[in-house]
C-alpha cells in the first residue's frame, strides 16, 4: 500500500496574507481597467467637444466670408461640383484621428465643413496611466501583503500566548490560567472559555483526589475492624468468643459491602447520561420502593398523585428514594412522610421526618461525600456519608435537583427532590 504524502499546510497567517493580497490584486486590476476605460472615454469626449467647437467657429467664419480656421476643410457643392477650399492640416499628421463634419448654407451653395484632430494625445495619456498602474500596482500589493502579515501576526499574538500557556499545563497541575486579551473579540472569548473549562477540570480533579483519599480511609476502617479481632482470636483461639466474633465480622463486612456498593454507584453515576433513559411511572416506583422496605421502625405515611411520568433510570431513581428513606428513618422519632406531586411540569418528591432536623449551617454540607454532621455519631449508627451525596448526584443526572427545605411546624428534616416531568404526563398536585 502506497504511503500518502501529506503536503504541509500553510499557516493561518500565510493563508490570510495570500488571500488578502489576491483580493487586492483583483480589485486593483478591476479598478485599473475601469480607470483606463474612463480616461480614454473622457479624453475622447473632450476631443469631440473641441472638434464641435471648431466646427461652430468655422461655420460662423464661412457664413461671414472670413477665413476658415486651421484644421477645418470646406467643400462647396454646386452644379454637381465639389471644390476643396482649404486642406485639413490634421489629416496630414499621420496616425489615428477623429473627424466631425457639418453643412452650412453660403452664397456659393451648400458647404460641408470637416474638422479633424489626431488622437495621439489620448493615446499618450492612457499609455502614461497604464505605465503608472503597472509600476504602482506591485508596490501597492506589496504594501497590502506586508500590512496583512503584520496585522495578522499582531492579532494572533494573544492566541499564541494562550497556546503556550495551555501547553505548559499538565494533567497534574491545572492551576495556570490563560491570559485574557483586552476587548471582547474571539481570542478574548476563547481565553475566558478555556479558563472556565480549566476551573471545572481543576475542581473535578480536586474532588476526585479528595474522593479517592476519603474512600481509601473509609475502606481502611472496616478492613481494620475485621482484621484486628481475627488476629487476636488467631493468637488466642482458646479465649476467643467465636460466635460474637463471627457476628461482629459479618456486621463489618455488611458495612464494607454497603460502602463498596455506594462507591460503585457513584462511579456509574459519574459516567452515566440520561440519553439512554426511558420514561417510567414515578408513582409506581415510589410505591414499589416503600412496599419492599417491609416493616419499618417508625410509621411510614405515603401520599402520591397519579400519572407522574419522568425520563430516567429506574435503578438510580429507586436508589435516590431509598437513600432518602434510610436517612429519614435513621433520624425520625416516630413518623416519616413521603409525598409525590406535580406542579408546573415538574415532579416534586418530598421525604419528611420528625427528628431533630439539621442545623442551618450544615444544610449544604450534608450533601458532600463522606460528610457527617454530628461528630458524636458512631459509624455503626449510620452509613459512610455517601447516601445524600448519591441522592443529589442522581437528581442532577436526571436534570433535577435535591435540597433540604425549611422544616415544618413540627421540626424535623424535609428533603425535596424535583425532576422534570415527561411531556404528555398529567398529575394532580
């Protein structure tokens, strides 16, 4: 197979200069041709006007019996005869010429006056103009090319600075930012867009590194909790309480399993999109999740509307509600309320408990990954701090939101998830 030879492509600066010079050359040629044509026409028109003026003067002279001016010939016709009264000097000069004639009545008969003039002056003028254009056009094109090359280089200088700074960045250091040129032109907008993208990438990498560090710490704790009792029991098998050790190990393994499951779900959510999502009945999903929970520690009250269809992943949305219910039951005193309604083309899912609520300063921090608001809270009383973070990520993935709303009159926490309703869905608020 023959290798295809790639021809190096000219730079933007070179292509712009060539293009501008070519346009200037075409424009110069068009203007030059038009100018020469206009000059020739104007000079010829003035020559004709001079011949007409000469004929008028000659007419008055012939009618008054005076001498005919030079450059005018007179023919007098009578009895079938033509008499040349004065030769035309212009005809004898040689070369191209223009003539004009007129007839006048004289005592001797009708006279034909003929005036002529050489067009050599017109040719000399147009020739001089052509020479000037042939000399000036290359100089003009050279000036256009030079100015275009300079101005293009000056305009692209900010782009080169942005490219150099961007090339200096690495995947491990995104702290640098592109220099933003003055003005609101394309290079300035490019620099602003790149800086915004770098801000998002830098923030994402920082969150990823923090997440990996937190996940490693969270995984190390249950592994250590499993390993330490087993090592002690192995060293003193006769004094080990094996049933209790097995129960504690299984409890730690359950916690480890939940943590790994949460981490895998987070990874899937970060990679998923709603492009392959399908319409689903949110009312049916809410009822299924509540029914599968079985007997709860607290009273669970369900109030759902009819015909609420959203587009999304059934497993993810089920996990969102499950995490909200787990959090509510963990902190509720005696009651958890679940309410599903629609309003203004949006589905509104509320999960409310009658627990102690969340301090106002911590209402956003509870959605951070591995966040625990209560420092006195023990690990075995709750999860790894991923439940609410997962729920918010799922809501965001589906084009919605999750927030902690103001508590009701009886206190507690009230989580509100808002999701866009699929077109054609109807619901009663």
